[in-house]
C-alpha cells in the first residue's frame, strides 16, 4: 500500500505472473528408483516382523494394556515431567550463575556442570541410592545456635527419591548449558538498550534476555525431554518399577 498526498493506493500482485509461480523440480530416474528400493525394504521388514511367530503378538497384545504396564508407564511419565521441570529450574539458576561476572559464583557453577556432565547417569543414580552409607544421618541447623533438625537419610532416600534426585541434578547440568547458549544468542545491543533504560538485572533477565532466548532454548529442550523419557529406564537398577522393569 502506497500513500501519495494523503491518498492511499493499493498495489496487489498479479497471480498470473510467471515469476510468482513456484518452481517445479524435475525428479530424476535415480530418485524414483531410490523410492522403490526404500518402500520394498520397509515392506520386507514389516512383513518379517508381522509374520515371525517368535514375537508372539497375541501375548504382546494381551499384556500391553495390563495394569502393571500402565502403572510403569505412568511412573515413567511422572519421572520425566518432574525431572525436566526441576532440572530446568535448577538449570536456569546455574546458567545465571555461570554467566555471572563474580568469579567464585561462575566457577562454582562451572564445576557443577562439568562434574555432572562428565560422569555417567547410571553412576550418579547408584551414588544417590547409596548415599546413606556415607551420611546415615544429616543434621541441618543454624550455626552457633541450638536450632537444628536431624534427617534420617536411610528413611528419606527411597528408590524413587534417589531416582528423582539423580535425574534432576544430571538434567540441570545439561539445561544450564542450553539456557546459557540461549542467553548468548541475545544481541549485545538489546542488553545495552536495557541498561540505558535503567533496568535492574532481574528485570533485564525477565523482560529482555529470557524472552529473546526462548527460540534457541525450546528446540534443544524438546530433545532433552525425549532423552529424559528414555533415560528413566536406568532407574530400574534401583528397583523402581518404571516401564522397563514392568
């Protein structure tokens, strides 16, 4: 739409213009041959799986909706959702710490991220499950006062608790790097503009950095959700009756 001396004039594209028509790509003979080979291969695999009596599909169909399987699936979904939510929140805190200009805070977050990303998840799960062997009783209190509370780690660290703690702490390390990468994608000009407006650090993070970092964070977080759903199978070694053990 154009304006001339206060008058508006609309310009619309001509749909019959050849330049606006989408270009058609000519398919080669090799592409058709590749499609045929792929379809035949997929059909052969499906027929082999469907007709193989060793799979016993009748038994699979009978037990697939069994109450035990459904309970295991629900527990797997719970572990995935809870670990992702808690891990993302903790990862956000770690990402802010890692980006801090205060060296001890940044180094502490860096050590945490390196430690939990550098050790296998299974090892971490077993460690938290057996933490009571190192700290059977833990006392939390205010220094130089009589205010304290004793915690029985043996009673607290049930298999499901150890699984949730292990998955959450491990996921937080990965989410911290994903979120920090999202922070880095925000242009310097945006941060300088927020500073020029007198925004505080918290407001700048909430109003400027996080909203603009989300397009970079969300796709990677989706991959982490898929990975977490599969990683929950590791908690079966702790005796947690998730989907794999069920």
